C-alpha cells in the first residue's frame, strides 16, 4: 500500500503545478490584452505589497535550471550588504525583467555580428580583434572555439551542424520593441538569422548557387570597423528600449549603473561598456548613445 504522506505530497505537487499553469495562462492573456511584457510582474508586486510582502521580481540567467538550482539564495543573502553598486539600480516593479531581456537581446545581436564576421573571414582575426576596442567575452570565447580540436586533432567547429535553436528570449525583445515603438532592428535581424539557420535544407540548396569571388583578406580592416560600429548600434538600441519603457512606466532607471552591472562576469561584457557608462554619467537623460560625442566620432571614423 502506498504511504499516505507520499500521496499527500504528490497531491500537493499536482495542485502547485496546476496553479502555476493557470497563473502562466492568465499572464499570457494579460500580455496579449495590454501588450506589455512587464505588466504581470508589476501587478504581482502590487498584490504582494498590499499583503505586507516584499516581492522581488528578478530576471534570472539559466532558464528553469538557473531558477531552481542556481546561485539565487547566495545572491539574495547579500542584498542588505554594502557593495560597489547601488542595489536599487532597477528597483521598480517589472524593470528588472526588462533589463535582463534587453541584455539577452544585445547578446543575440553580438553573437550574430561575430557569426557574420567569421563567415567572411574565418578564423584569421578573432584573436587580434580581442586585443583592441572589440575586446569582449564573446569574441574571446569565439577565438578559443575556433582553435578547439577534437580527439582526432582536427578542428571541431566545421563538424558541428550550423542550425541554432532558441528558447524565445530574442523573440521577447522583438515583441517589446513593437509594443514600445522602439526599433531594435539589429537584434531583430539576429533573431531572424537563428530562424534562418533552422532551414538547413533550403540553405544547402541555395549554397549551390554561384559564390562571390571576393578575397576575404581584403575585407579584414573594413570588417573590424563594421563590427565596432554595429556592436555600438546593438547597445544603443537596447538602451533606447529601456528608456522608452522607463518613460511609459514612470521608472527611474540608472543607465550608467545598468551598464556597470553588465561588465563583471557577464556574457556581454566588453571594453567599450566603460565608454557607455561615461556617456550616461555625462548625460543621464541621453536619448541615444549614437548622439554622444564619443560614439558619434567612432561611427564617423568607421565610414
């Protein structure tokens, strides 16, 4: 006979799963009606505040596994301890999730630009690029990946199927860009590139068409300038989206501090994040990074 306590536990788990599914369905309907990704989190925060509960809505890396078995408890145990950053950088209800979503979108854009550069130039320049203004975590691991050999001593990358999956993180920022009327075109194209990569059969057939006879080595200098300019555009579009959402919801986001959050131990950390912080420190209400003098000059030099 099955233990009674086990039956109770199983019943409790089923009830919890049912409540979670119902909550997810209600939130999806709420997003569909109102067209705002952050509204469910704002509503939930207000409901808990009314009950005297401080509800912390936080964007978590790692999906379900990151939420269940990541380092969340260790992080929250330090919330009350002083550190080099203001813990209230993204304090308003719903803002943390949007900041994390924009981070993921910039990550998509960065990876797509690196993929395009590799498609044209192969593995000739990644190590060199990582020593200059393009110094970043993603370019660093790309260079390492390009050098990686399998057990036969052969380069592994060409043996990996070039079809990328996705969990929907890029799709969310595309929805948000339409909801807030903010053109994050570079990130959108990166999401579509992933969709295109899944069409393996069509791409194989298209590859049989005549190829360009341009020597890739002649593109290296131009491609580096292009990469720098487009990476700046990716960040500029991400911060534009945050600014528009902040205006609509009445948030008081500290963009320089958000930029600082993305520097240490973050997948999109890069050298020019320091320049972005300087731009927002100089003008906290900067409408677009690309009109800041430093970035305006950087774009002009790339032409």
